[in-house]
C-alpha cells in the first residue's frame, strides 16, 4: 500500500486492495482489465441480531456485496444498502441485497450476498437485520466489499456462418440443429485470467442435461455499454471476495440481449459451473444481469436466453421443451417447498429456473413467468 492508498484508508477505515493489472494483450485486441476491491468490517450489535456501517468517503467503486466468514452459513434476515453517486453526489434510496443464492464452489473461503451493480459511487451504507422469526443470529465476520471493475473496451462477438448447426460436444449427439449464437468471449469482456489460475472442470457425465436460468439480482439501471464491467465485477466478487475458482455462471446475458461467456473451459464444452447447488454436475447456468422480480425481461433477453439454451442443449440432443431426470448432489428444498435428500432422482424441465432446484426467489417472478415462452422460442431455434 503506497502513501496515497494509506491516506485514503485513514479516511474510511482499513481497506484491502486486490487485483493487479494483467498482462497487456495485442495492441489491436481486447486487454485484461484488473478489478480492485475495498473491504470494511460491518459492526454487529451485542445481541448479534443487527449490524450496520456507513462509509461517507470511499475510493471509487461500482459494485458491492456483503460477505461473512463461513461459506456454508446463510444470512436469514434482510440486508439493505444505499450508495452515493460519484457523479451527482446524491445518496440513493435503500435497496435489498439478495442473500438466498446458496453455497458456491467447494473452494469458497467466504459466504456472501449476490453482488449488486450500483454504478460509479464514492460512499456506501448497509444495514442488516436478522429474521425476527428465526432463532439464528447473523453470521460472524460480516464485511462490506466494494468492487471497482476497472476500465476496458469489450470485444465484438462473432457469430458463426448463417445456418451453421451446433457441433456435438463431449458425449453429445448434436441431433438438434440450433446454430451457435454470437457470444462475447472472456477476453472480450476483459477477464483478468491471472486471478483464477485453476484449470477448468467439466461435468462428470460429460453431458448437459438441463439449462438453469438465473438473474444476478443486481440493478437494471446499468447501460448496456457497461455490461462488460458488470460481468467483470461479478467475476472479481466471486473469485477474490468469496474465494471461488472462477465466476459461477456458465453464461451471462445483458438486458440488450448480448451474450457473454462466463466460467472458462470453452463455451462449446460441458463446463462445470457453480450456479445451482446440488445440480451443478448435470446443468449449465445462464444468468440475466439485473433483477426480474417485478420488472419483466424484454424481448431481447428472452430471445437471447432461448437461442443460447437451444444451442447448448442441442449439442447433446436434448429437447428444450422436454423434461429430464437429475440426481440431487445434496439434500435440498426448492422455492415451492418440495424437499429431497442426496441421491434423489428429480424430474425437471430441460429449461428451468433456479428456484425449481433451490429455495431462492431467483430468477425472479417476472423472468420465471417467461420460461414457457423461452422454451417455445428455443424449440423454434432448434427446428431451424
């Protein structure tokens, strides 16, 4: 930490700075972009039932989340935040932080809420209250994590030749003819590969049997030009703050319908993600940037999710309007109260929402309501 950073830390408390510039890429191509984080402990009341912190001055950040010591612990209660705009100087209203996404990678060092895009900010406040009907107290080691995703220019996704069918993937039959949609590569959104050096992992059965649809539970107010920065922020939060081996989602979609490669290992391969606890080993995860609890996704979103799901499932000859049988990798309960134990075989649609396999609101009521239409659009894409 140099003297400038020390002076900044003296104003706002002790912060940790993560991330170093990645190696420069070709002068005419996309370059890795380093993200930086600030962390601050969130003091907890003696009864361990509520906690809050206000940071009146911070270094610039655009994305935030709250984390805690035990990656297996859950925050049963409410967590809210507000931020001060670095542009206008005005404080935002209070918004919720989603804490019900469940455990991530086995390598996780911390638990945490979803990461939320706040836009360019220089002040933050959080307040956390335990569920009044629960006996549990707040998790130990609460911390506010603020992420600056850095500045960078995304690359341009290049679609395959018109009419080019999906190539069969590992163990796949490729019997359905959906073409590969244009997908912005990790280099295209500026992934700093130096922060996640672990080799990619693949589905043990070598086959994607279903696609799980998510929302990231962040703001919908981002500009589409900022979407690569949002993806970089989520990547940095998952890897550097939570200790995951990589970003959790296999793919991400912004509100303008642009697709992004998520977890590394090859967009056309059955990469093991960390997005659907208990069902990661047989599925691929697609996350829409934003919150779709009440806000309906636009046609660009539903079409993009459908085209991507049709192509991914088509690599393995899986119908987007069918059902599949998944084997639970852990005890679980879904949003609708259905419970199961480790090893239970569960029938689910081949395109389903995160809430179908875990007790979470994700992907939000409004996006979940669009899944029937997404399956229909995906079937049309699969039919060519």
